[in-house]
C-alpha cells in the first residue's frame, strides 16, 4: 500500500517531538507533506523553532515547516510552560535550528495542499490546539470534502481534564476551533487522554530509548525524563504519557488502538466546563456519531513500535 500523505499540525512540545520523529522514521507508511506549527504549549515563535530543531535532530532538513496561527480564534492564548518548560522542548541540549521556515502561511499550505491533490488522499494530524485547521475550514469550506481523515490528539471522557477539571489542554486552548472541526463532517479519529494516559514512559521504556545510543534515542530519553516530572507529581503515574505519538502510531499500526464510533460535542460556553469533550460513550443520546473516539491502546506494542522506529534515525 502507498504511504498515507499527511500534514502534522503541531505545537512542540516534547511529546509532539516524538510524534514527529516517529513519522519521519516511517516512510513506508507515512509521507509527511509538511509540518504546520500553531501556538499552544508555547507561543508560535517557539513551536516553529522546535519543529525545526526536531527535523534537524532527525537529519530531515528537507522537511517543509510552515508557521500558522499565533492565537486562538476567540480567546487569548493559554500556554503550558509548567509542563513543557520555558522553551517547550526542555530536557535535551539541542542546537538552535538553521533550516528555513517556508514563507507560505500554514493555513494557506493546508488549503492549497487539499485543493491540489486528489480528494480523499490527504490526512490531517493535529496534535495541538485546532486553530490552524479550523481557520482553513472557515476560509475554504470546500476542503472539508477533500480531507481523507483527521486523526487528532485531544479531549477526554473517563479522564475528564488535565488543564482544568473538565477539559484537556488542546481542546481547552481553542474550543471554538474544536467545535468547527468536530462539526465539519470530516471522518475523525480522536486520541483522548483516556488512551494517552495508558501510554506511559516507565523507567524501562525510557532506558530502551537511551540504549539506542543515538542522538535521537538520547534526546527522546532526556525529553521524556523532563516531561515526566509534571505527570508523576500530578497523577502519581509511572512516567510521562506520550500523548501525541498515539496519532502517528495509529497511522502505522491502527490495530494497537480500540475505541467506539460515537458523538462528541465541544462545550464552548460554560465557564466551569469550557473545552470539555462531551463524548456520548454510552450512547445515551440520539446525536449522530461524528468521531471514532479511542479508549484503549496496547501499550507494550506501542512502545516496541516507537523504539524500533526511532532506532532508524
Ligand atoms: Ca501537542
């Protein structure tokens, strides 16, 4: 089968970094058309910088990187330096990037790519707030029918929230954008916290990265070491959850994940639950299903895949 053509829309982030590295290491399954940066974990200038650092770390300087929206559609930006550190990529000591940022705006790149390639052949992979994707859909509604699928990291049902008691970070930062994406009619596959909190970098898994004894393996071990302090303190878990790599792993090994095709709506109004993904997991409404909402991952298979692929870089 030909590799899937994808655009990764991202706010790196240590876990974004691992998601991108997995894609770059997997050319049989993934043809990465470009990386579009968005404001999220840290401001846009840093997410664009971090995307370039990651591509250079992987030796993939030819990757096209585009800068996108620097703020959510309707509210001011909320960032997460308390999780990811001041740069968004704290942990390893990586050089400042020198590869270029493309001149075209990320939203224009998304629109042009969908219009210029055959309908149903491009998959969007958002692993940050949904601002770039929603802006593209607002500006060019015709592209909705051309997207093969959106596979995204965001939301939660059983785990409820991580940035507020009710909301997951990516959706919380731009719920108006999420509402547009979830209402777009595009086939959606969603990796919520319910899944990503099962993908924990335990000590043994971190050691497996480090034991690759490559610059990529070492950097991933250092990034996940940094990132885990927050989750260990907050959840008492065994290590950092690798949220975003669930998206790229799904493109390679979908059978590692299980979920339900259900209705998911986004709360945009309530001050208490703004950004909540109201997921009808139990089918208690007659609302039309709009998303394959994942609930489980085979964690050992996921980490074996990750380690095996990162070894190639
Ligand atoms: Ca992210």
